[in-house]
C-alpha cells in the first residue's frame, strides 16, 4: 500500500455476528466511518447515536443503503445527560439483543487560550469529552457485568492527551482523562471479562475539519505529519475495529496512537 495515497481496505469478518453501539456517529467523521467499518466487518446489528436528529436519521438511512444491513438503528443522545446515556444503552440492548461492542466517539473541541477561557467553556468540553465517555463506560460496564458474557469498549482519545498545543488546554485535559479512565476502568472490567482500550488519533481529515479549519493552518498541520497528510477517517476506524475484535483479545487498558507526527 502507498502510505501517501492509501487504498481503502475491505472487510475481513473481524466483527462477525457482533452487535455494536457507537456514539456521535452521524456525519462524515470518525464515528460514521467506524459504523461503516463495523458493518463491513460483519456485525449483525448496529445502533448509532447523535444529538442532531435530522443528521442522525440521514445517517441511518445512508448506512442501510450503502451496506445493505437492515439492523441499523438510531437514537438521539446527549452524553452530558445521564438519562440520555441510560436510555441509549437500554435502547441498544433491546434492539440488538445485547451490545457486544461500545465505541465511545462523542467529544467536543474548541480553540481558546486558557488565559481568556471562562469556567463554562472549560466545563462544556470536559463534560462531553471526558464525563460523557465516563457515563457511557460506567453504564455499559454495569450492563455487561450483569449480562455475564463479556464485551468490549473502545474509547476515542487524542494525541493531545500526550502532546501540548496552544488553545487546547481544555480538550487536551479531557483526552488525557479519557486515557486514564481507559487504564483504570480496564482493570476493574477485566474481573468480569470486559476489555477497554482507546485509540489516539493525531490529525484525521474530514469534511467538517476542512470547513472549520483555515486552509493555511490545515496545510501546516499536515506538514508536521511524517506522511505529509492527515489520516483518513477510515484509517482511524480500522484501529477501532481491531480493538473491538478478537485480534486484540489480550489487550486491555491500552491507548494506541494513530499518528505519524514528527517529534
């Protein structure tokens, strides 16, 4: 494969007969790509969630049309609200006959210097990105433990959990927290056969990023990557699928970096 111009990799049945729940999966980013990959890898059913009803309905229809899988369901969820989290997991449990794989993709990021940041701006990012991941993980662990046949949770972190970047103190703190949560929760979940890991993307290029990020800045960020480009969203989704599959059966509490960044 040409690392500068990668070719899309077809499915190999990594998630054959598994059921999957993914948060923040309506759109053109990592979440929807992970949903597509899960279906291509043979999952028997999938629930995707988002906070935007119209976008969610369109994404459910698109996923059905593009993959041919009928067992695709959507459910509105704001991961900052505990009642929404419980309702989403309960909905997925009912529709799928039990959730085998949870992918926590929901997150929120903004750009602002810490010196100019207000408490509510800090807390909004923390509450969605870190606390939302905690809420989903906590309730899914309870459900999986009660069911008694294991399961897998995959969290979406970020290289900013390791690396410094101006105007990203809130987002970086949240993602570092996701990594720590992954490590600690994995030890607890191992007692009842549930694995928890995370993927840590660097620069994943998708339409929303291209729309919101100035072209000059995007070019600068891509120039820092060893391959001279950002990751395709499906390249990040590939790692999520690997972590959700039996190929990572002896892996838990780990964060896999999806980055070619220099330095």
